[in-house]
């Protein structure tokens, strides 16, 4: 029954993601927004609802130390997964859908990508300040600064009208498959239906995955930081796969990076307001891994001027550090950590070498 529950919830999220990406593009077209605004704001905030609801509910209704750790784990785990496994999904989709006829690079808006990532890195550093400097003044200042930063980000993004989507380039609305531009009412209805499927599927999936993790016996923070975001962040990653398949790289990447900004501004602001924001050793490690993965991606993009799958693949390997350290501590088998690390390194090196060879062959 648990397997059936997980498969059913995955089907709900997949179908909801397909409906959502179709509807959100029509919303952007109706509002005259650029692809950066559609991906980084509309899609990101819409699909961030499930993973935002979980930690906020845990903190408000839990009332215990364990519930507090579940909340903090969900808050820190969401950007951690997006910065690592989110890149892995995008890289894998790029390689899969463009095999044999592409230079294997993401065709994105440089300005939009740098805007999203710089806002994320700034917000993430700010959100760590109350934990590093537990002063009353810092705890009061940081949440306000995070909210203001997101407001500036939204205004900045909405002013960018680059790559506005033309109605002729869009797939027909699923609720109106015939010829002709759909009404805003039908677009809104499909958007609500898709969100209901995504939120419902993610909620069911979270319950199933939690049961599996509890049987393994993971610590509370690790459970919430790894398992809950893994279920609730599926909408962002699956939406990006749909857009990569359609060749809309700016929407695909903006969907993930926009969610990273949202998850590092408004959601941590709530966490800092509602909890003591005391971070465990695992929480601090998660923060370091998240920041390192994002910074590595940005630096490589600045150096090479293009965003290639191998960059995202290398950054994604940092995701596996936390679960492996946790398993080593639980089972006291340190050699498994080094074996796993070596295997991951070999896989990444082979993948990067293969991508580079294919790229050189294509250039010839």
C-alpha cells in the first residue's frame, strides 16, 4: 500500500506539473511578462506552496523542540535540494532531450540568472546571521531585510520584459484544446486545478516518504531537511523538465532559481520570527553545502560565460554529503562514506568527460 501511495502521488504531481506549466505560460502572456518573471516569480511561488506549508505548519502547530527542528529542517532543506538535486535534474534533462544534436549548454538570459543567484546568495548569508550572532538587534533586523530583499527582487524581475512569450508559440490550453486564445477565466481554472493536484500529490508523497524514513531511524532534522523537501520540491524540478523538453531553458532554470530566492527570503524570515533559530551541527553543515553549491555554479558561469550540464552535475554531488554522514554516524561504518564518495566522483568525472567529448565532436 505504501508503494501504491507513492506511485499515485507521483502521478498526481507529474500531471499537475504538466497542467501548471501550460497554464502559467498563458498567465504570463496575458499579463505581458517576460520569461524571467514567469519562471522566477509566478511558477516559483506557485509551486513553492507545498514546501512552505510543511515547516510553517510544524512550527505553528507543533509546540515542541522536535516540531521546531522539523520546521527548521524544512526551511533549510528546500534551498539545499534546489541548489543541488535541482541542478542534477536540469542537467539530466538537458542531456536526455538534446542527445546527439546540441552543444549541451543551457540557453538562458545572463542578466536574469545572475539576478536570481546574487539575490539568493545575499539572502542566504543574511538568514544565517541570527544563528552566528544571536543578538536581539540582529534577530529584529534580518527578517525585515529579507522581506525587503524579496520585494526588490520582485520589482527588479517584473521590469525585465526580455523574451516575452508570444501567444503563437504556446501550446493550446488543455481545458481549451481547440484553436483560439483562451479566456483568462479558463486559464485561472486550469491553474487552480493544477495547483490542487501538485499540493495534494506532494502532501500524500510526504506522508509516504516520512513513513519510510522513520523506519530507517533518521534524526529529526535530517528527516525534515532531506525527505520532506525531496517530496515537496518535486513541482519545481518536474516543471523544469517539461520546459527543458520544450527548449524553454530560461523558464526551466528561472523556475528553480526563483524558488531558491523565495525559499531563502520570506520563509527563513518566518522561521527567525517564530523560533529561536538555533541551528544544530547538521543544520550548519546543510547551510555550508547549499551556499557552496550555489557559489560554485555562479563562479563557473562567470568564468566560462555559459552554463553547462557538467557544472550542475558537480554541484549536485554536495547533496549526498549530509545523508552519508548521517548514515555513517548511525551505523558506525565510516568506510562506506569513502566508498560512496569515490563512486560519486568517478561518475561525475565520466559524465563530464563524455559531455566535453560530445561537445567537441559537435563543434567539428
